[in-house]
């Protein structure tokens, strides 16, 4: 393989992996831009190496160029598993793990020279990931609720503690608004959250046990 062709394949794999990585980076995922670029480019190099080995040693017997590729498919599963994290009763990172797996396949395709297949797959994968933004907006509209908490001024409980509890139940805090009444010695904090319905009672129960919490309720 010429140097020009080698550069084309590695650069294209880096670009396609980077496009998906940017979306993951903007989504705040641990496996972001650099991870996706390295996975895609590394997979491409594995495929190039596999083809090169098959061509170089073809005269001494049958060499299967797919053996290295199959090893990549197996190995990428361990990397994807590292992106999956358990928060309370929910699982996070499955989409990122799937994107790493898809990026690996894209890299293998580029390494083989299947540029069109790799580009089309990258475009479809990127579209699917962007649609998750729409899914989030739908969830906010139909499942989003306001959680109001009256908290004593100077209490040990912090807003971040409450956010962490919501996250551990598979929820997400979109924003927090606060109204402090110093004369009453308390502050009202309104959390705009997306939370599965079956965790709402549990969240109320847990927050009531926090020090300094006077009242907590879901607004209609």
C-alpha cells in the first residue's frame, strides 16, 4: 500500500470518528472526541495491518485477514464496558458504548477501503445521536417536573447533594432557581428535573432525611 493511500485511510478514519466524538463531547460524555478518534483510527490501522500481513505472507500459505479484525471486535467490547456506569437503579453510558462499537466498525471499513460504507454509517450514527437531543426535549415536556425544597440557611445540605441524589435515581437536573428569605432563615430552591415517575416518592423520602430540609414537594 502506498504512503498516500495509507494517509488517506488514517485521516478519513480520524475525521469520521471525530465527527461522532464531537457529539459525545458536547453531550458531556467521558468518552468524547479523542477517544472516538483513537478508536476509529486504531481500528483502521488494525485492518490495514491485517491486509498487509495477508498480502506479505500469502506465498507461504493461506492467511486470513479477518483474524485481526475479529480480535478488534472482541477487544472493543471491554472498552465499551468501561463507558457504562451504574447510577442507583439506572444505567448510563450505553449510548456511548454503542458509539464506540460503531466507530470501531467504521474504522475497520475505512481500513479495508470501503469509504462509502464507512461514510454512510458515520452519517447515520451521527444523525441517531443528534436525535437523542430531540428525545431529551420530549422527556422534558412530558416527564419534566418542578421539585420545590425549603432549606434552612446555613444547613449542611448543599444543592449539589440534592442533584447527586436525583442523578442516582436516573434523573437529570436541568436548572435550579433559588429564592432566599433571610428573615425566615430559609431558602426555597426549585429544581427543574426529568425523573422517572416510580422514583418520585423515593426522592421525596430521601431528601426529607437531609439535614436542614424543612419541606419538599412536587409542584403541579
